[in-house]
């Protein structure tokens, strides 16, 4: 699969950005009467013009032959039924989904969200909050009650009542009883988007307007705003806090102090972590923790101590958190990256949180303007009657009669008709998600709106090839390319590797094309010091082996001499330029910064490479040979007819 991605990757990117041809298309050639048009030939030729290294492929006559050969292979693949392979179909479907994602994006809004998110990432907000819970689809009456309660609490806070005490009394966040609503410091993408927006748009020391999230209504008090500290990687040693029933309440503290003394004496941090740390998840790894930023751990003391360390390998003094006693060693600090560096990650995060709703909403509005759609009111009334109060208890069941009803409920662009049964089945499935919208009539209207949005999106997806020529072009090329890959693997590549007799017979006909130049069986010694190379020369004359020479002249601390030995062809970069093709030890020569001395053990004359010596190249040539013969056979299997008059027009257009 990786090879396929590599082969098609460049082709796809270029095609995606290509400009559709404006010239009228004509039939350039046919294969068994199936037409292939000038626009495709011209587009692909222009796209590949700067990519091909072989000048012959820029020749239009030659390129037409290659293009016809390509299409013949695709026809062969279809004839063999490779398009019906489940693996092929799944891979093609997966790729189409991936490519289609680009057309479901709103570039302008996405860029705005990227820039907004990056700007917010420069800061960290310390905030407390009060939550009044209400379901996302709660009835208006329940929503109003929750909102009024939040409004009353906000007024009390604005009049000076302690926000933390109000959180303890009213917040429905379970942790508020212990932390008074304190959330610590956090940056962008740590909270749900509406909450984040309220926090980052409220000045320091003030209380936000009431913010609505899927959890309910929030009041947020911004306690502090500071520059983002980035992320940090540390190792730690932890000794758990004593239990109330432990007789020696100072044991943990004394143990961590003893470990700290060992560290001051120069003992290894990682080994001490493995031996003594009671954080079982990190002890075996020398205490190292995953990289983290502000607000990602449950201990503010731990975070603050980690970020207070300045130099790599710096070790903190022992300190206590709510979990135990710690010593931290700084591994590395990671400041905020540039916008360009973070852009892919930011785009991915945007697609996964509530920000993406802005993009989806933008596309939905565009689709509603792009397409004509009409609801059959009579059919809608009939379907609506099938939705009952059983929905709220997930007991609504669609009858077989309703499922079989094919009466049209929704028409899109006059060419897509959607039955009322599809909508009622959609409603049945939505029971799992639950909804408290009442009465049933309002629930049906709400569900129909989401159903309509989904169907418009599906219609758009199904018609991407019709609406965007560049999308259709890319999919056609990938579809054919993927088939061709499977076909080549089946009929050429596998055969060339397994057809031992055919491969060796091919070698016999081609072996004069696989020749060795003059070669030397040689030892080459090099050093930047004349006195060292002289010693190496003396040792070579005494027939000492290369390893023995290195052992004699090099130490663990200093490498004085490098030795390369083996059989090298004339012109090899491993040979000094002054190398002579005679046996024996050479004089010392200097080339650039290095002194060289060589010992030629044997001079090997030009000759034919054995099959094993050139097997890789022979396989490659054999593949090309088989492919050419195969294309010739395909021309006999399929009838190809070229319109030469049309081809001459194409030539004039491409080479005026």
C-alpha cells in the first residue's frame, strides 16, 4: 500500500491543482470502439511534461504510444475483472473519501479558525466556573429555568459575592464542592469551543457573560492571563503520601530526602527512579513522563515545579503534591511552534471539536443555495403522524408497511427522489441519541431539518465528479492507476521475479550489456596525518590485515586511520584519483585534506558480469522487455484506431 501511495501521490496532487482544459474535446483514438478524447491526452501530457526525465517521452508521437499502451493495460485489467476485487474497491472508496474531504471544507472559515486558535495558544487563562446543567436539546421551558438561574447567580457575583463560594453552593459540576470551580490554567483546545471563547474574550478579573455549551450554562471568572509556557518533558521520582493509618507519617518525606542526597552525590536519576519510584507507570522507563503543557496534569504544584526548571538535566528539590513527594529532572522544554509548523495539527484539532460546526453550517447554507429542493407536504404530514411519544422512551418502531412505502418526500434538483420511508427510518435511529424537544411536532421539524442537511450533503458528495472536473480527473487517474498497479503486479512484476528460466535465458541474450570496468582488489588507507599514514604504509608492506592496522593505530578516543578494502571499479569514489592499476603498495599521495596509501592485491580486467552480480538490473530490464512484448500482444487483443487528423490538431495546439 505504501508503494501505491508513493506512485500515485505526486500524480494526484498535481492533478488536483490542474486547470481544466478549455479547448473542445474530440475523439483521439478508440480501443474496441471505446472513445478516448483529446482533452484527457492534452491535460495529462501537459501535467507530466516537466516530470519526465526521458526526452523521448516529450515527443508527442512517442507519448501517444505510451498513452495508448497505458489505456490498453487498463482495458486488460477490466477484462480480467480486477475492478471487482473487494480489496481494490475498498481502497478506491477510502481514497475517494479522503479526497472528497477537501471539498467539504470551507477554506476561509478554516483559515480564520486556525489563526484564532493559534492566537489563543499564545496565552494561558486561569479561570473558575459555575455550571448549571441543561440538556442540549432540552425543551424551551427547561432551558429558560436554567438560564434564569445562571443569570441570578451572575448578578450576585457582580455585586461582590465570592465567586468560589457561589460555585460551592450552586455549581452542578461535581468537582466544585472541593475546588470551588477552580480550573487552573488552560490554553486553546483544552475546553469545549464555546467555553474557550467565553474565557478568552473575558478580561482579567471579570466574569463572563452566560456561555452555553452542550453541558449547560456556564459563568466563568477569569483570574489571570499569562503567556503560554509551551510544553515540557520531564522525568520524576515519586514516593506516595503516607496513609492516615501509617504509624510513620514522615517515612515518605525521609525517603525522598535520602534519594535526593544520592542524586547530589552523583548517582544516576534513571536508575534511582527504577529502583525507588512508586509511580509504576513511569518507574520502569526511568521516570520519564509524556510531554505536557499547563492544565494537563492534576497537580498545579507539579506543573509549576517542572516549568521552573531552566537547564536540561536540572533536578528540582523534593516537593510535595496531593499525590506524594516528587523530585523532577528536566529533559527538554518545547516552546510554541510557528503557525506554519502547527497548521496541520491545528486543522486536525479543528475538525475534531465544536469549531467544525461552523464549517459544516457554512457548507449547509451553500448547498441550500446551490440546489433546488422541495418537500412534498402531503407526504410529510403522513410521515409525521407515525412519530409518537414512544420516541422519547426509545420504543418507537417503524412498521413494515411504512418501510415499504416508496412515496416521495423530498426531491433534490429534480433528479434525486427520497422516499418518506427513509425519513421515518432516520427518525427511528435517532432515538438512540435521545432528544427532549417537545411537543412531537417540533421534534419532527427539528429531525427533518437535520435529515435534509444530511441528504443535501450526500447529494453533493455523490455528484462531486459532475460538479468538479478536477475531482473527476483525479479519481479517474487514481482508479486506472490502482488497477494498473494490480495488473502489473500480476502479469509482469511477479512473473519477472519467479520465472527463473526465462530470466536466465534473457540474461544470456543481454549479458554483453552488463560489463565490469577494470577493477582492483585493493586496500585503501587514509589519514589526515603524514606520520600515521607512513606507519600504515609500513604495515601494508608487512602484509598486516586491515583490522590489525586499525587496532594498532587507533584508540578508543581517537581514530587516526580509516581503511576501506574490497573490489572497486575504475572511477569509484572509494579510490584515490592517483591510483595505479599495478599490484603492490603505493607511494603516499595527498588529495585534499587526506593522505592516502593503497595496496593493490589483484588487478581484475574488464569482463562480463555473472548473472548473480547483475541480477537486480537484469530483473528490471526483463520487466521492461516483458512489458513491451505484452503491449504488443495487447494491440493484437484489442483493436486500436487513431484519428490522425485529430492528432495533427493536437500537435499544433501543444507545439505551435
